[in-house]
C-alpha cells in the first residue's frame, strides 16, 4: 500500500474508527445519588427518590428556624433569671 492508497482508504471511510455502542446510546447518563445511592439522571438538580438536592447551588435557600427558637428560649431564660433576683 502506498501513501496515496492510505489517503484514499481514509477518505472512503476505511481506517476510520467506528463509534462505540456507548457513543450511539441516546439515553442520558445515570449516576448514583450521593445520599440514597439510587441511580438518577446526571442532569437532575434533585433526587426524585430521596428528595435531596445534588448540589448546594441547586438547593433553595432555607432559613434556619431552629436558631430563632433557641434565641427566644435563651432570652426567656435570661428574663426569668433576672426577674427572680429582684
């Protein structure tokens, strides 16, 4: 085979690697959920099984209600302590 024959073979599709079966798959890739380990679509922001968000950027901002309750209880305890001393 000469150099020109190789070019002709490549131009005709010979010597070109065929795509793998994975390349021809139209289904989206699946990855395990980092929380429940079930297979989910790679592009989902939230796991449909456990409901956890995959990344913090996708999760909505939650206000921590428990710290408000703790602060109110602390203030009440301080008030009770101060009022008992009077």
